[in-house]
C-alpha cells in the first residue's frame, strides 16, 4: 500500500518502503540504539543472499492516509529504556510526518534485546 495525497500541482504517491527507509534511518541515529532488527521473513532470507535491506527493523502500515509504525530495536546496556523508547517514538514520528506530510496514528517501539 502507499500514501496518496493530492494538491493543486497533482497527485503524490509515497510507497511504504520509502517511509520505512526514512524511519529506519531516524531510529538508527537515536542514542542508545545498537541495531534495528528485521521481523520479516523475506528480509532475513534476503540477508542470507547478500541483498541490501532498506527500512530494516521498521514495519509500516497505512490505512486511510494514517501511518502506523512498528520499530524493532536492540538497545545498548545501561541506558534508560523508557527514555530511549520515548526518544525513538518522537524521532520516528517526526521523520515520517515531515517526509510525508501525513499524520502518524501510532508508533510502537518494540525492544527485542540488550547488548553490551
């Protein structure tokens, strides 16, 4: 699915993969995040074949031009988990909203593990 909007200049369509790439980049730059983890089987199989995975660790769903985001991350040991989760939520929401011009309905942050 994709986000579709129109204005006086025409119709604009943004794919979910493009939004996932932007959100993945924003999440990877947050303090305390070690790695984003893909939860899709196709990404894991593609990684075995050496395929570059864009939007790793981010799942995007769009319904009625509202964006639903799921982020799967591994955090650094010793950080405040709740503070990092809130920072991730804000960064990903801001990145998606500024990129698309649409509203983010929910941004779920899932902590998969902790690394040293």
